[in-house]
């Protein structure tokens, strides 16, 4: 199954909505951090990818046509070279402060609280993601500066006819135009708000 789209956007709330939208438009599964939770063997493989063994992406993404969110967006440059025919989706917020407030309450909160009794595959993968993002990954000023630098780097690296920029509220149109499909006659998915993310991480599935 060919990879049609890879995500370069840094993690935040709202990526589960993007996942649902891409699955609706392509009719195929989209890989997301949520998939890593379902596959206990994947964190160790991702650690190898994060260490430069990019060929293992083929194993991780077998059966998928799109991949967004961390860990994928942490290796966006390598993945773009590995899948030269894939679009690159740069999902973003209106500014670094808005992104930080979203990430701080969700993904960063999980990273801070993840303290296993002994190092394990999840711990190893998480540590690599932190290091690839920034040395002082939990410092707000550093994180926001890294966010802005990340956007600039993606825009400078990916050809304009391959790059798709997207932010919450854009709806179906940018994705449909990039993928060459008609817009569905239904609302854009809206799942995994900050409150829903927190409840899910706390084990509340009601």
C-alpha cells in the first residue's frame, strides 16, 4: 500500500480529528500515536527509526496510506525522502503560543508524568522524541522557539507543490484539494479535545 501523505506537524490536540478526516478521504487507515498505544511492539521499532534506521518505517506503516502526529512528524525530513511521492502535511496552530497551550496540557503533560519503575521501550522512545525536539523540551520559551523554527524548516525544505499547510478550522477543502478528491457532504470530524485527551489518558472511556 503506497504512502500518500506524511505529517510534519508537531503534536497537539486535534490530530485525532485529522486522522479521522484523512481516513474518510482516502478510505484507508491513517497511522497516529494512537496506533502506537495499540501495538506494544512498535515503540522499540520507532526507537530504531529515531536512531536513523529509517527503512523500518515500511514495517511500521504496513497497511497504512497516511501517517501523522508523533512519532512520524519527528522524522518528517527522513520520511519525505523515503517516500518521495507522498504529500507532506504541516498541521499547525495560528501561533506558537496557541500551539504551546494545547501541547502543554496534553502531550507534554503525558511526557512529564511518564515515570516507569524501570526503563522500557516506551520510555526509550519517549526520551528520543524529547531529544529530537529540543534539549530543554519542557521550557516554554524553548518549545515555542522550536515550534517556529520547525515551521520555517519544513517550509524551506519541502517543495510548495508537495506541501499542504493546515490548521484547525480549515475544514475539508485543503485536504481534498491536495488529495484530488471531492469534499464529503458531512461535518469535519471533531474528536480528542483537551478534555477528551485527558480523560482518555486517565482511563476514562465513557
